[in-house]
C-alpha cells in the first residue's frame, strides 16, 4: 500500500476504480467524480465513533471502530469485487483526510490480493485543487443574449477541436428561471464544483478553453470562487443574433414542454417582468402563441444581460454580428475571427483587441 499526493493519485492506474471509504452521507454531499462508495462506517456508525472520540478519546474510539468494522470485512471485499469483477486488481482509495478509514480498507483489500494506493490528505486535497487550477488556463468566454444558442455553439466549437467546458451541462441547469425544465436533478453545490475541477483536469493547459459567459450561480449551484474571479477578467467573444432568430430558438427549445411548467417559471419572475407583462405572457402561453411569450421574456432578459455586459465591456475582444443563426456557422465565424490571436495564458483582452 502506497500513500501518494493528489496529482499522482489522479494519474495512477488510469483504469482502476476509485473507492470513497467515507460514509454515504459524506459521499452524497460530494465526491471525486466516478468514485464508488464503499463505506467503512455507515452514517450512524461514523457519528457514534465521533462522539466516542470526543467523550472518551482516540484509543477508545479506535476500539469502537474495530468492533463495528470487524464483522464487515468479507462484505467490504465482496462489494469491491462487484465493481472490479476480479479478485486481483489495482484500486485507488481515499477518505476525508487520508487517515484510518482509507488505510484500513486498503490493508483489507491488499490482504485479499488487490494492489492499492491511498490519497495523501484525502478528499480534502482534491478539493484544494481549486486553488490555482483555473489560473493555469487561457479562458475565453462566449457571450450573447438569451436565445442566441450559445450552448449549441459551444458544442460546435468542441467538434471543431476546441476545448470546451459546458458549465450548464455539469450543473443540469440552463441558467435562467426556466433552466431546470427538462433537466435532471442538480448535483449538490459541492459536487458541482468537483465536476468542474474534473473537467479542467482533463484539459491541455497550453490550449484555450471556451466557457459560456455565466453568472456566479447556475440554478442552485455556484461556480468555484477562483474560477469566477478568473472569468470576470477573461476575454469575451460576443455573438449578436437577431431577435427573431432568438425567439425561434427559444420556441424550439421550450415549446415541447408542458404549459403548466412554463407558466410556473413565468410566475417566478412575474414581479421583475411587471404585472401587465406577466399577464400578457401567461395569456399568450394559454393561447399557444409561444413566439409572443418568448418576445415578452426576452425584453426582460435582454435588459438584464446588457446591464451585466456593460460592466465587462472592456473584456469584449470581438463582437460578431450573426446573419446565419446556424450554430455550426457561428462557431466557424468565431474561429475565423480568432485565427490571428496568440494562444498565450498571459495575454489580456486589451492585447487581443489590438491583434484582432
């Protein structure tokens, strides 16, 4: 059994399963993406041992833990072999601090014939990767008003060979009052950040990364603070799509959903829309006039977005007027405009403007 630092842990045994030895409650709150939970202690057992530690000291708590864990040994090994489908394999294990839980399970698995590595300083060290991680990348933001089809443009940029992190996909939310419609349940706040960390760890630091120009929160989850700070100073490519095309995009994206869902979302922002606009939007919805609904909503969203965009106006390196709303053509236009830009992490938006 070896205990190794986080970067080595990530790179070690690429195809090996990652085992989270913490309690189910800890795991559900957030874990290393794709890790399997094989807890040494259940939630109640962990709480009991914690109370024993506080009241009676470490030695008594360890004995209590051994009493609980002892009868589980065969089951723990069986749970691993259900995952690995093998009696001899490589395994990566972590707990909260890289202490007794992970080392105990690693000892047990190695006794059963598996080869194990343990994450030094545990899950905490994975979370600490957020510090400094995003500063290593040249981030380029894709901006545009609601309905511009930015997510589809990001997908086309990815097909063209660009590095893309789709934050809304990771968040299971489209980033507006209507953002939860048609999406799975959002990850926890903590686990969303883990998914973002994982996405960046799989990128090439020498190449630019496209993100959508988001606010600090997407639905109920928030971006890692260091990423949000980086985004506030990152270059923005702004795509200007005609209103009628944006209305068509919204009708195509949301028109297939139940009217009751759409009405509930309209009522969420009713005060911001204004009483008359809210009534008009709901009436148009009930009459099946989705284009009018989209137009009313865009009046509100456009006003909000332009206010936010004004605050980062200095970061806009290129505004691209779109005559053809096809996402593939928009992506091609962006790449054509950026062809002369230096791929340099130190370059500023102002410097990019001069080059473009």
